[in-house]
């Protein structure tokens, strides 16, 4: 076979428009160690028609083409300067398309993948700018921390990134006659280097406390205050700009959402699409294009999917060129490969005999479920798509009614006596059709269970991080980053058990849990397990925070760009696949989850603001990290990840709430951290004429951890006592200088007290601001709908373009994507559905029938010797009106 034959695919891609990985594969495919010869040679089987692709000798380049045309996002080779540079093509599009260019794709074009994706990249842009400006504002603070005015001793010996922080190297042992070891043995942190014991010349015991001589000056207070005001104003400005950007993204992209409504409470027996069409057209003078009726067939669909999975598992045990005869599965047992013992133990893999048994049992179960469904088939949700945006808005407005006013709804606006609750739906590919029938109670019970498990995992992570801290700061930083990387995977598994009506809702649920998880494990736990008096140690919190920033700078480029798991599948496992189908599955790629990316942004912002008082250089780190995120995530979406559902602005709005929590934490922690300087729990003794005569001469001091230090005291000028400077433990807001009295001493300078008052009351003001805006948003979204019409006027004029005239727009076609299968399973009859309405195309020309689970039912009934009444509405109903 020539290279031209080997690289000839149904897409005929231009070599200039293929991925780097495909270039590498083309070059290495000539070596048998990379792409083993399966006996195809120059045989015609190697280049036979793609329609028999499943059992042919596989072509590696065909699998790469499958990955680039079905997995990766592509655009038509046209330009549209009004709505962006590129027009997105559906997966498997047969017309000429190209990969989105990494460098040339604008933020506006990133909105092609959903409003939430476009807003994510504008978020990165805005916060990178904000963090950089905040860093510039904090330059005086950096200069002060690195100067001898703050801490003159051994300052230049510190690493540069620690030297510009509040790390204190000016610490000395001072007399503390009233100090006891019990002052330092307090859970959850035990300071072992702040209390020491020495011997006087007469042999009596002397007690000492280590005092930090590092104090905030006026310039630090002014700089920090200006920085706080700027960040708070910037976050609210960005939130306002994001709302405007959301409108622009929505206006620029004509989607199914713009033409459709979702009835969430339809009459349970309303299964006739013509009746829905007549109702809307007669009462509202609009034209209905598509009507989709979802039924309560979740258990049946899951059984059919499980059967397909079992058939696929059996097929994977067959040699190439062997097909499964579903009417005689026992015949396949004689030619199936055996399953190694290690796979059965480690991977829980089943033997061919066990798989066939599962298939037979599942088919019997399917028959029983269909019989039951014939008697109790109910409508769970209805989607209606109109011919114009104007029609959709007209219906939404007229059917909008306050919950407490539903009883006064005009009878002609009710459908079969029911006051319809109508909303604008998510995109079709985002609908989770199998969850639409789950009750409100079931959904929330599942969420509560996963929430409890998530809290348990947070506690377990805290113990792991605490153990790592006993080793070194580097190990701690690595563990925290690993926990941060693994968290989305674990939470994703938990969220998979939840029930959500759309992928957007599922993403929001995952985002909430992952964000809390990462905030606690990255920021809060390290602070809690670090002794308060070690906060300014150069080897403690500050160095760990710097290590976290550096780790985040390199994590994305290494883990995301290299895509280690995907690379292994595409360059090692894939080339050794037995046939084309199995090879294509290795090139499926993993879907991106924009919620995970948002959690990374909020985590870095939270980390930056939380420690900004003692580590202001974090603003520059945050700006750099956001820039890295921008390009790494952009590259990953366009070149690494498989296309995901178009996510709406819900996750972006949820993240805006967390960004406001960030500035609230910023203001509160700024107040407490600033007031806690110098972090040594040492106050001048308030005892008059205290006898310190024994504290003279050369004294050997032994700290709790056994470290020894020799000091020379000529004349002790003043004594100290223990006082708790950790004001945050009093849980009192604001952190005012008056709290010093409760701690038993005074440690603040006059300037520090003045700024502590400013920061304390500023934190109260920010608390009121954040709580006020949050409560306002909650009332507007969740409360006012009970008293006022929930309909909100759109912020842009509707498009005049008709639904059928929009390129690459899909209808609400029930389908479900299952891991291990390239294309979704269809859950409805497709005879009268146009190809453009499906949202994807099988480029092999096989059509949609083999992907439709309806077709499995008739075969199963024939084998079970049952009669299937095809006119019974047990599958979702879709009717297109032209």
C-alpha cells in the first residue's frame, strides 16, 4: 500500500490543516513498532470502502480523521465578519470544513461552543488585567517587604519570591516569666519553636518567648487599602461587563434555544404533538416547526443501553472480520477470546458466557418494561420550536404568570385546563433526556447525599495535606496540586449519580462542589494546620503559597497540553487496535467541562486575595496564570478535547457569585491578617516593676522541639507575656484594635491600630455589599416569580431569520451519549426528521437507523416470541412540521 492510499480518507484533509499528533502518527506509521502490521499489506481489504469499516484492517489515519472531524470542533471554510470569523460545523459534517485555528480564533468565535465558554475566556481576560493592575498598585508593598525597614536581618539570603513577601527574619528570644509550655500546645496547631526554657546562674528555670520585630508601616496600610478598593470595584465592574458580553454572545449565535420553549408541567396524558401544535397556533397566532414530547421511559432506555454495552463488550472479544449474530449469541462463544484472570479481578471484566447471559436477561427485562410502559406511559416534558424568535418571545410573554396568580389565568391560555409553566430551554445537546422524569424530591436527595460524601472527602484531604506538611513545603504543594487535579474526577463520579435536567445544571452542581473542595484544600486547610506564630516564617505558609502559584503555572501546560491519557490511547493503544471500530474508540478523546476551568480561576483568585496582605506578589502570579489558562484551555478545546454540550451562562453567573465571595474573604482576611502582625503572640508585660534580674548573662535556651540557641543579655529592659494575637479565632467582626483587650495584651503600633479600624469597618461594608447583592439576586430569581410575571424582556431585538433557514441548527431530538460509542443513541422515531435537525452526521453514510434504540425493540420481541405494538407511545415523540 502506498502512502497516498494509507492517508486517503473520506474527508481528504489538507495536510496543512491537520493536528500535530496526526503529523507525528503519519511519520511514525511506517515503523512496525509504532503501528504493527495486521496482515493487510497491499490487500484490498486495507483500503475497502468505509461502509464496512467495522471489520476491516484498520487505517490509523482514518482514526485520526475521525478524531478531527467528529471529536474536535470544526468550522466551515467561510467567513462571517458580522457574527464572528467562523461558523461552527456539526460533528461529521460532509461539506468542506477546517479546524479552528488556535491563534486566529477570537473570543467571539469561542462563543460558538456555548455562551458559557465564551464568557469563560472573557473572564480570564478581565481578571488577568485586574490582577496585573492590582500587582502594580502593590509595588510599594513589595518594596517595603524587601527592605531593611521591615526586616533587616538576613533578608538578602531569602529566595527572591519570599523576600518580597511578609516573611520575617527579625526574631529574638525575649524574657517571658509568665509564659508556660501549655500556651503553645493548642489544637489544631502546635508551635514548637516559639517557647523556650533556659537556666539562670543560680540554676532556676527561665522562660522565654520568640518575638518578631517586623511591623507594618503606613505605606503598607495605604497600599493595601487602595488595592482593596480597586479589586472590589473591578470585580463588580467585571460582573457588569460579563452580563453585557453574555447578551452579545447570545445575539451573535442563532441557536435552538432562541426559537424554542420548554413546558415543564405538561398534562401527563398529552402525547399528541398535533394537539400541542393546534393549541399554540390557534391561541397565539404563531407557526410551530417542531414538537418534542418526552415520556417516562427512563428505565426502559437504560435497559436498552445496558444491552448495547453488553453486545459491544462481546464484540470486543471477537477476532477481526467476525460479526455477532444476535439471533445466535451462543455461536459467538466458540470464537471469542478468553478473558485473562487479571482482567476479571482488577477490571471486573466478564467472561463471554457471562456477557451472553446478561444480554438474554436484559432482553427479558426489556420486554417486561415495555409491557408495563404501555399501561403507564406518561408525558414528562414538552419542547416546542417555532419558526421565528419573535414567536418564541410572544409565547413566553403571554404564558408568563406569577405563581400566586395562576388560578386567575385566562382559560384560553390554558392547555387542557392546565396553566403551563414555560421556560426557555438549554441547547438540545445539553438536555439530559433520561433525567426529565425524576421528581424534585429525588433530585435533591441525590444532591444531598453527594454533598455529604464531598464533605467527607474534604476532611480526608485535610489529613493527607497535614501529613505532607510534616515532610516539606514542596511535598505539601505537590500534594495540594494533585488533590486539585484529582478532585474534578472524584466529584464528577459523584455528580454522575445525581439527576439534572440539563448538562448546564449538572456542570453547575459539579462546579459548586469542586470550588468548595479546592478552596478548602488549597487555601483554608494549609492555614488551619499551620501554627499561627509560624505564619511569617520563611519556610512555612509564604513559601508554600509561592510553590502553589508556581505549580499552577506549570500544571496546565504539562497535564492539559500533553494530554497524557489521550496521547497513550492515540499513539500506543490505538495503533494496536484489532479493527477500525475499536481503533476509532481510542480516538474519542475526553470531553471538556467548562465548570472545571471556572473552578481553577476562582481557586487562584481566592488564593491570591486571601494571602494578599502577606504575599502581594501573588497578584502578578495570578495574572500570569490566567494568561496561561487562556491559551492552554483554548488550545485544549480546539485541539485536545472532544466537543461537549453547549453550556449556557448559568455557570458563569454562579462563578460571579463565588468571585464576590472572594472579595468578601479578601476584605475579612485583610482585616484579620493585618491586625495580627507581628504573629508572635508576644505582648509587653503589663506588670509594673517586674523583676528580670535573673535574665542576664549567657543563657542556653531549649525550645519545645529540642532546638538549642545561646543568647547574651546584658541588661533586660522589658519583659513579655503570652497574648493571643489570632483575632480570627474570636470569630468577631470587625477585627478592631479593641479586641486586643480580650487577648490579654497590646501588640499593635499606633499606625497599625488606625488602619485596623479602617480595614475592620471596610470588611463590614463589603459584607453588607456582597450579602445585599446576593439577596437581591436571590429574590429576583426565586421569590419574585411567585408575585410577579417571571418573564424578563430580552436585551436585544429578535432575529428575522427563520428557524429552517439557520445553518447547523438542531431540533430537540431525544438522544443520549454513552461512553465507548462514537455517536449518541437516538430515543425516538426519526422517519420524518430532517438530517439538519439531528445535530450530528455519521460521515460513513450509515444513516441514523443503527444508532436508534427503537430498532432494537422489534428484534428483541421477535426473539422473545412476543408481539410488539409499534403504535404504542413508549418512546419519545418528535414531529416536524414543514
